[in-house]
C-alpha cells in the first residue's frame, strides 16, 4: 500500500497472493503514481536492487533498512554501482 504521508490518502493498494512478497510490488506501485514522490519508506523486505532502482528513477529518497544479514558497507558499494543517481547519507 502506498500512502501520502502528509494527507494520509491511500495512493495505491495492491494485494498479493500468499506466496508473493510485498516488496516485489514496489516498482509497480511507483509506476502507478503520477504525482512526484519525495520519499519511499519500507522495512527490510523492500531492500532489493529492483526497488532501489525504481525509487532512484523517480528521484525519491529511499528510507529502507538493509535486509537482515547484509553487510551495510558492501550493500552501499553495490547500490552505488547499480544506481549511481542514489544519494547516501554520511556516517
């Protein structure tokens, strides 16, 4: 589900099958939103290459923690290669 943080308006709602992951639906949700997107938030289930790439293509900031077991330094390096337009916070 995509919600406008300011207005609490539901922008998109996609239901998944029991064997489907919610995180896999993010690119489709972003593509169905016509308004500009400033930020995309989610839990670690949304931490995938496809999702970060879709977020970067929309010029939005991703606030998604790394998946459990992923080394953050390694993930940041790989994300920079895959999505050079992404911005990363300084430590």
